[in-house]
C-alpha cells in the first residue's frame, strides 16, 4: 500500500487525539479518587468512621485534643496564622456555618462547643487536587498523608471545605519539647501539610481505638458513654453499629455531617 | 611550537593543582580511613540485622524506601526477612535505631559524610538518644 506523507501525518494526528480522548474518558469513568490498595487486602471493604455526641461533652474538657497532639507530636504554636491542629474545639457557628442562615437555630446554637477534625471523606476534594498524590484515600476510607511526597503547594488546604489541614510554615520541632513528646512517632518538617490520620499507625482495622477516642472512653468509662465513638461503618455486626443504632433509635439523635452540600461525603457524624 | 617551555610548565602546574584531592589524601593517610561501624557488641548479643550485613550495606536505601511506601501507602507494616525468615516492624526509628543501632553518629553519619550524601530522614524521624 502506498501511503503519502500527508496521509501518514493525518493518521498519526487522529491516532494521538484518540489516545488523549480515551485517556481522559477513562479518568472520568473511574472517578477522580483512586484508592490505594493494601498489600494483603486487609483493609478492603471497610469504612472507618467517627461519631461525636456534642451533648456528652463536659465543659472545658480537651482530653481528646491533648491525647492526640501529644501522641502525634503536634506542636503548640501561639501564632494563630502558623498553628497546627489535628482535632480541636470550635463553636457550632464555625463548624456548621450553613445553619447560621436559620435565625432561630442561630440564637440557640451560637457559642456551643463542637470538636472538629479531618472528616476522612468518602469523596475527598483534597486527594483530587494533590498534584503528587501525597494525600490519598486508603481502602478502609482513611484519607492519608504521605509527607515524603508533599511538595507544600497547599492545593489541598484550599480544597478542603472543613479547614482540617494545617501547613507547617515553620519547623515544628522548634515548638516541641526536646526530646519530642512521643519519640516513636515522627514529627513533620517545614513546608508540608498535615492533618488527622485517624491513628492509622494503630491497628484501627483490628478494633484498636484512635487516641482521641481512647482519651474520651477513659474519662467516660466506656465506648457506649463516650462523646467520641469510632469504628467500621461497613461492619453491621460491630459494637460501633450497635451504638450508632442505639443513639439513633433509643436516644432519638440525628446524625448530621458538616457541609453536606459540598458533596464530599464526610465520615464524621455529629449526633444531635 | 612556540612557548613550548611555558606551556609544559603550565600544564604541569594545572595537573598538580587539579589532582590535589588525590595526592593530598594519600599523603596524609586519609585515604585509608574508610568508615567503620563497630557492630561486634550486637553480634555478641546474638542479634542479626533484617538481612545480611553485605546486603544491607548495598541495599539499605532501597529497603528503607520500600518500607516507607509499604507502610504509608500499602498499610503493610511487617517485614519478613528473606535470609532469616524472622519478622520485623517496618520502622526506621522503632526497629533499626531503637532496637540495635543506637549509635547514629557512628552507624549512619560516619559513612554518609564519607560518601558525601545527606539523607533527609532525620528532619522528621526521631533519633534515639545515644547511650
């Protein structure tokens, strides 16, 4: 077959356009949130989630924040612009800004303390925008940070609708005790973004509780009475599921999530 | 050739200056001072590394990088030694440093500074205090 130079170039052009279109169609079809698979498949089919019952909060108690920040070497920086937070106390109007349109609710709820943390969304915005996949979703629903890959671009900070991410403007070790509070857990360095990791260093799939929940359980006596409750939402036979059902059916609490309208499917539920 | 004498002298001076690092280290005896990490105490205690020393010397960079990716991205935290079959927690601070190599300045820094590499592990991972 005789192929003129002109025809060859036409065919090459069409073929490369086809590759580009097929590639982007593939991305659109599979969704923009690729999931990092666990090597042995131990995380598959799980959906770790957190419940928070605001009415059980004792005034002034910050046990969860203290436990978390000590165990994860989170520095306490006085400068508000540079502060690092994993789980912290805020007020209802900041956690649920959309409800502030409701003038009656606004009066009632203003100033009520609420604890907030990374929501480990099922459809996270942060992982979509990360150019290096330094932040990614694990099979069990935990949104992870790989500090080795983070280039500090802060796209994720801008993308997160919950302000759950903090950027290290300064070396966190300058604001930590020496030796660091928990020598067995790494610190971060200047120029990376950090956030709550749902205590992925623990065996959370095996039933171990994150440090914040442990602290609350210690104060309240049991997981049933705790203000923070953690477990696998996908496991319908778990204690976690029983507690969730009890809270909804017996205590008549309604599970709210922050900024539903953002479409991120948060996995931290506020039972009010 | 014009200025033959000047050119030859110039070349000799250039070569002498250019090769200073080589003959200087020969003259002072620095060339023989290769880094040496004393692990006799660990061996006497009956401890073995995750893999044989020769393998570790050559491949520890890759091994640690693999561990890092396995733990952070694959939720795979247990390493089974190919040589010995024993299992270890994949952790630089909690396994390598805390359990055996508590002498970071001798065991890590000495060789790294000899070959002129600056690994950035320690800007986040904690160093176990030397005893």
